C-alpha cells in the first residue's frame, strides 16, 4: 500500500482517488501521525497544503525517517517541505502561480516521466517556490516560469526522493495520472492488484481477526453504505453479526417490508423493530426542522440501545462510515482532527463500551458500489438515491402526522416509480416529494376542492454539497402531476422546485 500524508490540501482526496484508480491501495494519514514502518508500505506521497513552509506554525512530518525505508513523492507543499528539510531553500514567489503551465523534462530516461510527452500541460497552484535545491538533489523538469518544476535525489536517502511543484492529481494536469502511475510502479514497485476482490478478501480477514468469535451489532438503513458494510462484516463473522432495522414511520411507502425482505434474502441476521408509534407521538405538534432532527436522532439511539441490550455480550458496533464522512481535516493549528460518524448512534460506543468496525472508512461512494457489486449486493440497493436519516419528517413542512405521512408516501411513490419507469431515475442524484402546508382551491369534476400542494424535487450533483435542479422533461412532469392529483386524495396541486444549491438546499427543511 501507499501512505498519503495529508497537510490539509483540498486535493488530498483526489490523490487517493487517482492511486486507487490505478488499482493500488492507499491510506491517508494526517501529518500529525508519524510514519509507522510496516512491510506492506511501498511508498509515501506528501500532499499539498494551504500553509507556507516558512510559517511559524507550518505543518511538518519526519520525511527522512520515511525515506530511510521507502520512496517518497512530495507534491507542491510536500515537495517544498522535502526541499527545505534536506537543506534547500523556499521563498515567497513574486507572483502567485496559479493555473496551466507547460512541463518540460530534460532527461528522456527519467522513470518518473516515462511515456509523458516532452511538453505536457500541468496545473500549478502555489505562492512559494523552491529557490535552492539541497545538495545531492537535481532538477528533473522545468516550466517557462519556474526553474524547479520537479526534482529528484537518488543519493540523499536510502530510497529515491521526488518532488513535483505542480498537482499531478488534478485532471487539468493532462498526463498527471501517468506520472503517478510511474511513481507507483517503476519507483515504488507496487503491483497494480488492488481490485474489489482483493479488498474484500483482505477486509474480511481483517474483521475476522479483530472480532474473533465476539458479537457485532449494527443498525441498517437500507442505504448503500450500511448494506455493503454489513455484508462484509457478515462474511467475516456470520451469525455473530446482529443487524437492527428500525421503522421510524418516516420511511417511504412499503420500504420497511421491502428492505427487510431483501436483507433476509441476503442471509443477514436482521431484526426489524416497528417504533413508528413512538416517533409519531414525540413528533406531534413539532414544526421546527432542527427540533424534529433532534427528536428523531435521540429516539433512534434509545430504540437501538434497547435492542442492543437484549443481546448479551456485544463487543463491537459496525458502521457504514465512508471516507467523505470522516472529516479528518488536518488543521494547520494542531491536533484537532474532527471525526463525524454518519450514523445516528453518536455516543453509543462509549456508553456501551463498544469498539467500532468500519470496513468502508477509506472508500469513496463509487468504490463502495464496486465492492457491493463484487459481493453480490442487490443492484436496486447499490443504485439507490440518498435518503436522509430523519426521512419524510423533514419533507413535511410544519408538524408531522401519520395522515400527512401517508399522503406524502402515496405521492412520493408515484413520483419515484415514474422516474424509474421512464429511465430518469439514474439521471438524477436525488429525488423526493415535499408536502407543503399550503391548501389551495381546485376543481375536480363539478366539485370545488381545497387541498394540499406537493412539490417535486430532483437534483443533479456529485456529492450533495452543491446541486442543480434536474431539467426533467415537461412531458414527464406533466404525467407525474396528473397521476398524483388524480390518485392521491388530499393533493390538488403539484409544483416543481427549480432552485439550485446554493442558495437553496436539497431538502426543504
Ligand atoms: P441539504 O438539504 O443540506 O442536503 O442540501 C444534502 C444531503 O444531505 C441529506 N440530508 C440529511 N441526511 N440527516 C441525514 O442523514 C439529515 O438530517 C439530513 N439533512 C439533509 C439530504 O437528503 C441530501 O442528500
């Protein structure tokens, strides 16, 4: 594997992604964590950083210690830190260099640039430049603007050291991936065998070693991450994995039974708990969105804990945390790594003295899907839209009641089924129906109606952080509107939400 040391760059995840796409396994560690020599580590990549190496509080890391054992590649800040730590000099550039540059590498034999064109577009983003290289270091590439765009040393440490002033991990560096591939294969000697199958085998072994014959409990939600994580843990510990699926009464139509059914088919040891009456009772007359979230989160923990207490001697809590949920933002100001775990069981591990098992902790969503496919998780679960933990409660504006939930479930079921039937479901990142507390006048037959309004929401997005409204065909929207108004008694008007995020959000609450 490759270790990526994070100095707080916004691109660190992209480096990890590139390395994995080259079928080499990697892990990101914050720069506050020292190098742990391990026979599996084949090389180290140092990330960029928003800091300057000359800042008093600049993040650092023991590069010579790593270079005594494996090859090291520094990127941007990582390269400057390496140059500085081995005795070179880094200074503020007169102009901040940002954007495209043309890389010229003088030595055609240099393994790092094997197969890379003589003049290759790279992406720069730095305020400091290397003004003097340390002894035993040489220039490996230049651009029109800077004399040290890449450098190397094969003699300053036991293993080769490379530095790149540009960012090979961004797509604007058109041959950046080739350069990373050369580092991984030609310099570190990694074999490109990190496949989904290899990950599954390794992870299952690892969980088996950790858990032994002790019990693991896990909350499932019907979503991709928790399902894939549970399937992996199940492969390792079999019936010692106890899964709990809570019906909070805020799921989509028939979802509880369908998901429970598919889990049983997958052979999971799962218990469905219908707690909807409890949730409805506590949510009665509550209309503040944050209050709803708090109540739902708190009740979930209570219900889950009560189930956990029925099973004796549990040692572990399984979670479907994935990499984007783990915000290990390495602060330049010190050890303040903040970790956000995405299931609503915060506090439980400490309270019940449970250790965590998080098999997907280092994976991105598309990698989780790849693993899911490898272990035969149902395609319908893998390709499912995200669905918020508080469920339909935050899609009913104002107070929630069982009647309103039933109304929204019907309308939403028509919308989501129509998206699937028309082939539009996979074109959008997330879709849902919102029940507005607005009643308006309509006419059906000869009757005057005075009923609720449903808003349809569909967005395109990569990660939910920003989103655009999906430009669904008018004919499709017309049909869904007709179907909802004709079939769902209580809704006589349908509107389509054409707001992007920002400034709106995806959910209405
Ligand atoms: P917003 O509305 O913030 O939503 O644009 C972004 C993504 O997060 C989901 N979401 C939640 N998920 N608990 C969750 O588990 C919540 O309280 C919550 N609020 C929003 C939302 O569905 C979208 O995918």
